[in-house]
C-alpha cells in the first residue's frame, strides 16, 4: 500500500469529511484537519473523541490515490450570489409596462 482515501465521521452529528493520505499504513488517529477548515472547526467544537477515521480504500500509487480522491470529493456548487448576478445581467434595465384598459365604466357627460 502506498496511500489511501479515508473519511472522518462525527459520531454526534453524522457529518463526514473526506481525505487522502500517502502512507504505507492506515493511521486511525490521522484526520487531516490541517487541510480541512470545516473539520478543524468541528473538532474544536465537539472535541476530538467525537470523531472517528475510517479507511475507504488503499492504493498502490500516488496517481491512484489522487484519482480516487478526485472522484470522491464533491464538486463545489456555484455560489447563489454569482447565479443571481448572471441572471441580473440578462434582464434589461428598463422593462416597458403595458397599461391595461380600465374595467370601470366611464360616466357619460350630460
């Protein structure tokens, strides 16, 4: 084994954090929190005993570890603000307003 992919599970909330490591053997105490800000914050909040590392799969090369991790890692979604800005650009600044005919009957002049 040259490396592995792993997940760290928060036993209290069920949240999972994915990671990869180049090492000859699995280390259940390695969480990789120095690379993951969200995990580091949660460890600070819940305490290290609330987390558990699990190996997903061992690999024989750096390339295999990197390829597997790329498939596991979720793709970041675009920020909503960026999507809203893109939509705003498509809308013309001034939208003509059509006047509807009044449904009221006109009073006849005598």
